[in-house]
C-alpha cells in the first residue's frame, strides 16, 4: 500500500520537475568546438584504446597530475571539463559524495532498503533490478547536471564481526552471497551494452576491511593480520566475483594495512591480483585520502613523494583526495615514479570515461540521453522499493502462530517504540533524500486504528519517563506492536558497537509492555547488525519477532503488509545472530575465521563457529509450510585431472584433496533437481539454501553455502527447481597455504532437512585413480 502523501509527492515531482532542471553541457568533444571536434580522441568511431592514447599524448605532465584526483581539473585547451568522480549509490542515488546533489528538478531519489535487508531476500533478480533502477535515476540526474557517472558502490566486504558499524552496508557474512550480490547489482548499474557503461560501479573496500573504530583502534591505523587461507577463502571471494563475473569498472582499496602493507600501496593486491590475475577492465581508486592516511597516520613512507610513487607503482589509478595531485609531480622530478606510470593510470580512468560516453559529444543524443526528472521516483521505482522491503523482512519467531494478524479480530493496535514513527532511520547510511516515507505507524494505520506511544525518546532509551503511556496503550489495544532496535547513532561508519543487546532500557520497556498488553505482543526490530533478543524469545507474552533491517523509504508499509498477511514473509538472515557472551574476550582486531580450541577462540560466521546462537544464518519463517524432496541428484562425480598431474606432489594432500588448478573445471558441475511442495494454506516464496559439508579436515568449513534459489509455490502445489553447482568453485576449500583444493570423498549436501551424499572421485585419463 502507498500512502496518499507519497502519491501526492510523486505526482508533484513528475509534473513540475522538467521545468526546473538544466540540460547538461558536453563534458568533452563538444561538436561546436572547432579546435577539438576533429581530434582523434573525439572520434567515437575509433577504438577507445586509440582515442585514449591520443588524448594522453596531448597532455602535459601538470595536466596529467591534475587528473589523478577525484575532483579532476579541467583541461580547457583540449575542451575537457572538470569532473567529480566521487558519487555514491549504495541502495539508491546518494548525496554522500560531492558528485551528486539534490534540488533543481531532483528533490529526491528512490531509497531502497539498506543492503543487509535486500540481501535477506536472497533474490538475485531483485538485486539486479534495483541496480537498473538506481542507474536509471543516476543517468537522469547526470543529464540534469546534478550527478556523476562513477559510483563508488557496492560495499562487498564480509560482515565478519557482529559489532561492525558498517555491516549494514554489506550483503552479509557468506562469501558466495556477497559475491553473487556484487555481480548482480553491478550488472544492474552498468547495463549490458558490451563495452559501453550506463554508469561505472565500484566494489569496495579491498581488502580485509571490517573495523571502523573499536576499543581505541580505528581503520586509519589498523593492520589486519590475515592468513593466506582466509584471504583466499573469505575476504577476496566477493571482490574476485565482482571483477570476473560482474565485470565491474572499478575497485576501491581500503584504509587499513594487510599484513603490514597499506592496501593502496601493495602491488601484490592491486597490480598482480586485481589487475592481472582477475583481469579488471577499469580503474583502481583509493578510499578517500587513503594515500595521505598511510603517509600521515601510518608513517609508511618517509616522504609524501615516496607515498605518491608507491601508490601509482602499486597500481592505484585515482586518488580520492588531494594527495596525488599535490605530490606526484615532485615524485616524477625526483625519479621515484615515471611519467609512463602516470600514463598507465590515466589510461585506465580515461578508458572508463570514454566507455561512459563522456567523450562522445552531446549527452542528450547518446544512449540514456532521454532520461530526466520524469524517470526519478516513478511509481514503478517506488513500488520496487516497497517490494524489496517486503522480500527482505525476516520472520524470526511466530508462536501460536499469532501472525498474520486478522483485521477483523485486531481492530485497535498499540504502536510503541522509538522506531515506530521514524523516517530517515529506515534508509540507513549512505542514503540520499528519499522520494517520501511511509513509517511503521502510517503503515499500520492503513490496516487498523492505532494508538501511538514512543516509549523512549530515542533508541538510546536512557529514561523510563515515557514508559507509562506505552504500558497504558498496550493495556487498551487488541494487539501491541513494539518497533525497537538501533539507528545510525548506534552503528555507523566510524562507529562500531560495544555490545549486542538492545540499547539502554529498551529491553525493560519491551518486557513491561508485553506484560501489560491485553492482546498479543509482536516485537519488530530495525537494525543493520544482529541483536541478542534471547529475553524476548523466552518471554511467553511476546508472540512473534520480526527483523526489518533498515527497510527503506516504504519500510513501514512493508512491515504492516507482513504483519497483517498481505505479504507472506520469505526473507532469511544473511548473518548469524550471536548471544552477547560471544563477543566476551573476542577482539574485533582478531581476523582469523577459523576457531581454535587451544586458544579458546570461537571462530567467525556460520562456516567456522559452532557455538550457541540466537538465530542462525539462513533462519527465517513463513506463514506456510514447504516440504523439500530431492527428485534427482548424482551420488558420484568424477573429477578429471590433467594427465601430466598424476602423482604430482602438489596435486593432493595425502591423496584426499586435488588442486583446482590441476583439474579440468570447465564442465565440472553437479546438477540437482528439488521438488518444493507447499503443504500449507497460503501461497508463499521459498528460499532454497543448499549447503555442502565437505569431508572431514581440520582446515575445511563446518559447512558452506554452495547455491541458493527462490521459488514461488502456490498453496497445495509443487514446483521443481533445478540447481547447478560448479564443483571447482563451490565444492572446493582452501588449505593453509592459500591453495584452493577439491576434497575427494563424500560431500553431504543439505537442503532444509534433506541430506544427500555425493562422492567426488579423481579420474586420470579416463581411469578412476585408486
């Protein structure tokens, strides 16, 4: 449901915005410029490589250096305008970066749910669809002179520690999910027009970046000590998928050091891995002022010129910040870096700009040139934001079942909590100006009469002064909805959490309201990170618990739709919810993923942690019941080895695990067919999570997600789902030396409560090796 104020805003927006926007002048190669229009770099029919080389050859050293920073300088004599590279589009066009602003025909843009919420949908087509909408709106704003074309999104870091303030920006803790999200969202942003880019996306922050400010350690000074195994097995997986599968146009290096080297000065990470091994077709950019950070704060080099030279030689192409613009020319004069190195950096950035059409003359006659204010905040775009929120909401508990609520039985609803009537809280961080908002209170009001009490002044909930009104409201209503949780004052960039419990006196408010409630009490949580709500799970007066993440501009409508059954929830948690005692004596600075019994180290994420949880990764209930049956699946797969590898000492570990590079992987896949039957009374969407438990070994995960699919099944019907698992990619594991291997022997596949064994056996020259 869409509220009347939101519809009015949309109509007003669409009706008048064309008259207040200004058409964009050509960035370069203006057809009216007689000096440049016939130069080779302005000839759109020539190969981009030739055009870029021609342009670089015409630039002076000083002009080249002026193009190495985010606010790239104009080169007036060649008809190049200045350009701001820094724009953000994490879950909608944002004004966080200076490249994008609202106003002048663009008062807002569609604000989708925060990434952690959208990830909970496990819906790859949704992820790409959101990217397409965001890039439509980004192009429209560029055409109106209000935005850029290079967006430093998405954030594809692993949500390793539940306290991380930026975990909300990520698709969660599983490398496969994060990498799959990255590839699909990037495809949506960049389009599918070959070498031409709709907008240029950027996967960040490379790598092992997942600490902002914890216990006196901040991201500017942190040295992440990471094993080769964890780098290959966990931290780099999403970035590799983003580059190789998503074909992303940019990768951003992070502030932190990895094993003593700043990521933005590490040629092993940037030039060897991202550029050469993964084949990045684009540019590498620093996180903002990262080069200055490793000189000024980390004291990695003795002089600023050395810092600039190290970055460029390592493979950095663009500096978000002024550092390279100030110090690179002197670095060249001192012989620390060559002009040829600078040419290489510019080749990568200018190529992206040409792929974006920025050197093709008039923007209005180019592809996407017709997009304008009429294409921003459209009803369809806002409808997708609402649908994304519905799909991302996770039903955690449902005793009775109490939910969905009947509008005939529950006519008066008490809406209580510091997040019950919020707007900007719902869109999380790295958001812009939303088209409009539907708060939880407004959403509930479309289904029932509401009695609203805030309960706490804000999420910090330091006082019980407002408890009385909340308790009184609950005692009068047919049902009570408590909307609690966190906001950006509790978890944000440069703000990691101290603990996992509800802040302040929120727990006390929940318990007292539940005790006084005349009818059932439902707890709704807004947060990016997990919350230990064990008290609520064990309270018989709390009938159901819902997690909404940060559900975006229409989040209140989506929450109401789920509570009243217009939407059957299908979201699954993309991260483990740990108890508060999990973080006791667990420094955020300890990067190891695997547990260590001798050290008393619990391990991280569902793949390596075996202890008690509040809710596991992948948890999420429905209003119906799905039954899974494996219709067909092999029991044995032959893994073909290169013939010359037979007996090679590097091929196996005790004959039990074959190096991926020693196998013929191209067609090595495992096909499964699963029947999903809806035996309940309501239509619903099932999220099939397929896990593999590898053969036992001290360096393998307990289990790992190897595939996931969404399927809608009407009540009383059955659907068959085909799943293909690439054996080398997803049934492999990584040894202590960072080498990816395929364990031979029995792998156990788990889909819900169904298990299926598959034996992998080596095959050399058509003969099974014994």
